[in-house]
C-alpha cells in the first residue's frame, strides 16, 4: 500500500518537472536527457522496493531522490539558470513530500526488522 501512495505522489512531481526539463535548451541535451531518465527510472526503484520489501532497495530509491535533487540544483545554479528559481523550488517541494513518505517507509521497515 505504501508503494502505491508514494508512486501516486511521485507522479505529481513527474507531471510538474517533465515539461520543465523538456524546456531546457538543446545545447544542454546530455544533462537534460540524463535528468529525464533519472526522473522516469525512479518509478522502477519504488516498484522494486515495494515488491521486494528489502531495506537495500529502499535505500536505492532514496539515493535516486538524492540524484534528482542534484539535477534540480544543477539546472537552477546561478551560472546556468536552465530552470527558474521558482521552478526549482516548486519541484523541490514535490520531491520533499515524496522523500518524507520514503523516509517513513524506511523507518517502518527498519522497525519491523528489529
């Protein structure tokens, strides 16, 4: 059940950030394409964690969120300004909600293992 809730919340992030990333100039295609790949691959990490129930898979999903945070900071950096500060902040808020849900999920699995 936790997996479904987190994927639904993550879908809100994807719906917001995907068009934003598509708007990045073609001259930055390599970084843009990697970021889009990371955004889309994250769903698989959540599904793997939900199916296996393994703590290591949850940590992998958490690491995926950290990568997405990096891409957002990278694109919004003052020297690049590939996305606006507002876009960065809005996407970061969506991602933080997902991160909180994932953190609670990790704590539940840790508690169950004790």
